[in-house]
C-alpha cells in the first residue's frame, strides 16, 4: 500500500493554527508516514513536534520556510532535514528574523497611515508567541472588523501590490540557500507558480538558484493543476533538481487546504522524501 508525506506544513509558531503537537496528532489521524514542519523563519516548534511524533509513530522532518526578496517579489525557500542544533545555523537565522522584524514595523506604520488602529504592542498582545507573517496582520484586520475576510485584507492592504505591502530587505534567496546548507538541509524553491513570473523569468530564476546550490523544486503543490505539476516537474528535470511537494497547510488560516491532501487530490509519495534526504523510512 502506498505511503504519503507532506513536506510543507505550518504551526502556531508561525502562521498556522495547529500547535506542533496537534499537527502530529492530525497527521497520525490522516495516516501520513511523515511531514516536514516548515514554519516561517523559525524552528521553535520542531522539538515539540518530534517528541510527539515519537509517541505516535509519525516522522517529523525538521524544516523551515525562509521568506526572501528578489526582483521585488517575496520568494520562499523551504529547507528540509535541517540540523536545528547547529550553532552557526541558528546564529545566522537571527539575522533573517531581524529582517522580518524591520519589515513588520514598517508595515505597521503603513497600516497606521491608512487609518488602521494597530501598534507593535497590540500585535504582540494578539500574537505573542509567533513569528509574524502577513497572515497575522490579515487576521488582526479581520478580528478588528477592518475587513470582512482574509482575502480582502490581502486585496486591500497586504498583497504584493497593495498599499501597505513592504518587501523584505537585504535577504535574498541565495542567502537562504546558503543558510539551509549551513544547517545541513536541502533547499527547495517553494510554490514557484505563485510568483506569477513569465516562463522565461521563472526559468531564469531557477537557473540562478540552481547555480547557488538549490536542491529541489516544489512541483507538487495544493493549487497546482495537473498541467502545472507536469510543467514544474519538467522544469526541475531540466535543471537536474529533485522533486518536492507540500500542501502548505495553515489550518483555519487557509481553510480550503488540508494536511496531506491539499484541496483534496494532493498526493506526495514517501519516495520523494527518501530521495530528497537519502534516507529510508
């Protein structure tokens, strides 16, 4: 009987709504052999998830999703199989987190200028233990009735071309790849079609990232159609990259995407993980 995994999952340590332990419990319920906890710019939830996984027989792959800026766009690099105890990795990770903090402060200022009653202290009170992402700002706007839905928050305020968007500063995908390799992990270009690049520019981006050491491309993804998955698989093969796949599960912050199955038809074979990290589960 085939076994399946999910290599792109978020917890409450970033912008998901399941705690690390709850994710493991849900993965066990769904019959997943393994999943990668890939919170944004933090590995804080991994020890809890790994411990719960030992009890329930679910393998938790230590991971991370690093948000970077290139060509004025948010480009995300997922790291899989990271040694989270590596001192140099954690020390360098603090620089990435500082970059996010600077961006968040600038975004708060822009939201204030747009007439939103928001401050660093009010965000801290609402999301004290998480690494903030735009989803946290969207949740804040929704809960304080400035918008009627999370998508509206992105459309009006937080999306890449919306008035309160602030790109990350001085963090490139090349630095992210280097950091992931420093942590002994495999670097994956996450959801390449979400950047809305032309075919030529996506090819150029992948070429440059491969030159910098990119290991894999997330060809299997919740919003990909069959033709998208085929095209991304071919793109990966042209550049001698491995194939990765993930749902990008966030719990109720992305209610139409489920763990392991995405929008219903997602299937990520265990063999992809074993091939990626050269392990046997």
